[in-house]
C-alpha cells in the first residue's frame, strides 16, 4: 500500500499516526518511517495492521520483518557502547 493509503485507512479506523505515537511511546519519525517502509518495526507495523484490519504482508508486500528479540537488540547496543 502507498503510505498515504495507510494513513487514510488509519484515519478511517479512527486513529492517526500521532495517536499511534502516543499509544506506543515512540517518536513520530519512527511511525512515519514504518508507514513509508523505510524501517521494519514489527511492533509498529503490527499495530498498524491491527488498526486497519489487514495483514502486514498485504500492507508492506515483499518486506522482511525484523525478527530480533528485545534482549538481542539490547545486547547488541551494549556491545556497541563498549
């Protein structure tokens, strides 16, 4: 789906990207980049899919979803900080 179609579907479902930011506690840029497909956040994309009632694969076809756990991400950040 085109990013504008995703945002329109969200509005039709009664929410906005700004409301999603507040709900998930993430920056507006994160939601915007997830909508446009520039980042692959399973949490953000999953919630958008739930809101508009379509599977992630239909909204963002041919996109591999991030599959690392939160623990793996934190461990990687800790190694990078050293």
